[in-house]
C-alpha cells in the first residue's frame, strides 16, 4: 500500500495510529479524522473559488474582447486577493428595520447549502464515505440554499429585496423539477443513488447514454444557480441587485463566493453524473490521477457555464418559467419513460449495445422535439400573418375603390 | 452510520466557515452607522408605503405545483434504484405513475396555472 | 451513554424547543423558521434509525417544498407579520394542568409497557432497492403506490381550481 496507490488511506492510517498512540479512544479518533478530512476539503474548495473568480473574469473579458484583470500581479492573478482584502475591510451596514438574526443567518445558510454538497462528491476511487442516498442529498442541501435566499430577501426589510427573493425562489423551485427528473436517469441506469456507485457503474460515460439528460440537467442547474441567461434577479438594470441589495462588506462576499462555488459545484456534479467522474486511464491504480480527471471534467463543464454567461442574453421571467414547466419538464418525463422502457429490453446487450441503443433513442427524441418546435414556430408565424397587411385580406376595411382616390387627388 | 457522521461533521463545518467569514468581516470592517446609511434602499429615495408585497397568486401556484411534483419524484427514486431487478410489469407500473403525473402537468398547463402574467 | 444516545437526546431537546418556539413566538416568519428547525430534527431522527432515504425525503419535501410554501403564504398574505396581544389565552392555567396530566399519563403508560431491550436490527445494504421492489410488487404496495399518484393528481386539480376561481374573482 504505497503512498501513490492509496494516498488518503496511508495518511489516514498514520494519523489514526498517531492519535491512538496519544491515548485517545477509538470513537474520538474517528471523529478527529473526519474533522481533519472535512476541514481540509472545505478549505481547499474555498481557496479554489478564489482562483475561479480570476479565471472567470479573464474568460469573460476575452469573450467581450478585452483583457480582464491584468494589473495586480502577473496576469492579474492577485486580483481576487486584492478584492478579498477590500471587501473584508468594508463596513457591514445592517438596515435599521432589518431582522438581524435572520439577516445574518440567510447568507450563512445559503453558503452552507453549497459547501455541504462537497461532502458526497467522489473525488477518488475507493476513498471514504459512500452515502447511499447521495444523489437526493445534493437536492436536499439545494433546498437549504433556496431557503437562505428567501430568508435574506425577507430580512432586509426592503420591497425590492423581498420581491426579488420571491422571484428567485420561484425560479429555483421551478427548475428543481427538471433537475431532479434528469438526475433520475443516471440513478436508473446505475441502480444506485450513491454518487460513488454511479461513477463506478459508468464503464461507458452516461453522456453517451443520455445526452439529452445531461443537457436538461445542465440547463436546469444553471438556472438553479441563477446565472446568465437566467440571472434576471441579480441584474443591475432590472431589480437593482435583487435579494442582496441591503448586504455590504463581508456578508455580500459570502453570497458572491457562494455563487461561484455553486457554479463550479454543478460542474463537478455534472462530471460525476454524466462524464464518468474520476474515471480515466490509470485512475484505479493511482487515485490521484482520478482526482485530476475529475477536476478537469468539472472545469470543462464550468467553462460551459461561463461560456453561456458570456454569450447569451438574459431571458424574461415568464419565458424562464415557460421554458422550465412547458419544455424541460415534459421533455424530461418523456426521456425518463423512454429510458425506463428501453433499458428493460436492452439490458442483455452488453455495455456498448446498451449505450448505443439509448443514444439512438435520445437522438430520435431530440429530432422529434426539434420538429415539434419547428411546427410550433410555423403555427405562430401563420397566426401572425392574419394581421392586416397592405393589399391582402383580411384587413380592417375592404380596399378603397380606385375612383375615390382619383377624386381625392384631383 | 459512519458516512452520516462524516456528513454531519461536514455540514457543521460548512455552517462554520461562512459564519467565521461573517464574524471576520464584522470585526475587520469599520462600524459607523448613521441614519442615512441604515435606511432602506429604494433607488435613492425615501421609502414609499409599507414594506409588503402585492399578493400575486402565481407565486403560490408555482410553489404548489412544485410541491406535487416533488412528492412524486420522491416516490420515483426507490423505483429507479430497484429498477434492474424489476420485471416488466413493475416497470409498467412506474410508467403509469409517471403518466398520471404528466396528466397533472397537462391539466395545470391547460388551466393556465403555469402562466406568469 | 453511547454516542447515539447523546445525539438522540441533543436532537430531541432541540426539536422540542423548536416546536415550543413555533407556538410561542409572536413573529410568524420566526415561527416558520423554528418549524424548519423542528422538521430538520425529525430528519436527524430518521438518520439515527438508519432510514437515510426517509431523512433526505423529509428534507426535500417538508423543508424544501412545504416550509417554503408556508413562508410564501405568510409573506404574501399578512400585512403585519407579528401577532398583537398576549401569546396566552384566558384559560391557559386550565390548559396547562390538563396537558401536564396528559403528559404524566403518557409517561406512566410508556414506562409500564414491556418494550424490547434489543437494539434495532442492522439495515441491509439494499434497503432502498427493497423499498423500490416493495412499492411495485403486487404482494406489496403497488395499489397504494398508484393511488398515491391519483391522490397527487386530485390534489393538484383541487388546488388549481381553488386558486383559479380566486384569480377570476
């Protein structure tokens, strides 16, 4: 059991022997080990967010044909640190009428809801804790993030914050249904809710099985985070910064950090559920390689999120709700039924046989959906043509006879 | 049980970190409250009227439809986990469940409960 | 005192305190938030009983949907979110005596019951798969399963109907 083939195991054993040698009981040792492991992971993730902020600002800058931060440190790498120092020394202004306890708890609960997802993401093969309801657990902590937003909006004692909080919660809640439906498909294919189990079952990545499910999960998750094109509720021109109007200084920074972390977390979840997680050449023998693969894949999905942000315009709130309830949810339901029925018949075909038959089914559904949308577009177009156009029936009045116009002209 | 212990510790830590940040910000930042700064923000003007929101039934309806679907999805997960060892009629039962739910969605759609006006 | 007992007692105290605060706090939003704490305590109880699926289902449905619905309704329909006046009714002394008697009676009944001393058996790995199989097996719960979906359909129709007439009125 060399350090390379089982890094966490070796370190954990060494620490455990150390603690037992100090005379601590078995139970306390376990608790301490978990505490250290969780602490290291949570800290690393928080520090990673700082790098993410730099990365996103640079990439958005490039999308907008400008350089992004490049003054503070080489390539602007120290920019997020400068921002952090600035925001930590700003005054935290609590509005007079605000409900102080709820006001302060809101961002904490929201950020906790995002951080807690990292407890179940399988970073390496054979490492640690395998929760058997991990897939639903991610949804459950997402509910806390929603709650945190509602609390913050209400506690600010500000009409705009409250209104924006309602709309944000309505948006998050509407997009939770397609998310959970799309999440059901990897669970169905793998036969387990444990994220480590789903990764282990992906001999062929699930994105080949169900590209539509990945698309639905991705779009719905982007909407859950509240990023462009669904960032109606934080847009400066719309409702003036939304539910975090009355937050300044470090408590605002907590929201900011939570937002970026959530975006990367859905990248990590997408990678685990659909892109094979830590799977890759050599990952089983060298678990650290597995971690690297996961990080690369998560980064890829995160890049897609940033790309969407830099490219797409914002959608209106009624368009957003329609998109979720009238497009994504029915599509996800159809996909689920087809996948469930199909998988029963192709279970014996071997891995690639299964994958390709599911892929074919997805393609068929996608083609039918596109044709249906096309048909809807044509229906809408033809309805539009009914409005008055020069020289064409039906118009408001019949065309004027020629004699009248010559009379008027003379 | 061990995995839940780890989860519990992680959740406690994830509550602790933002709280730590908030406390840090509270102490590192200046604290000079004055009446104008602690006023409620309303585009730079004085607030007009009480702080309450007009009752729009959309919020309630969307939350309600979401609740129905949430409960349904919770029923579907055990079915999905047990999927591989289920015979065809059991799969069909699950499909019937989903179809009934889709009917609920279509009903809400046709009745206009899903429009945001 | 095993660790599980400590956790159980802590959770029980927190849950009961939160439930108490739900009914005694004059601010309705605070009451909703205390209710969320109490519901979370119930989820922790499910975890202690090795019912992990029920615990996450509790959080997703109760906290993620029902509590949020309640908060929406409170925030949207109450102009003034504080109760005015005293929190106790005029007959609170009689109510206190009656509930103390009821509590004493229940405690005596539980004490005198012969409860099994053995701990809860080990939950098999495949508990969720077993639950899924039970939900759709004809000897199991398939009828309640399908009836549940009909019930949800009926609930949705009822709610949409009520809200629709309200909107038209």
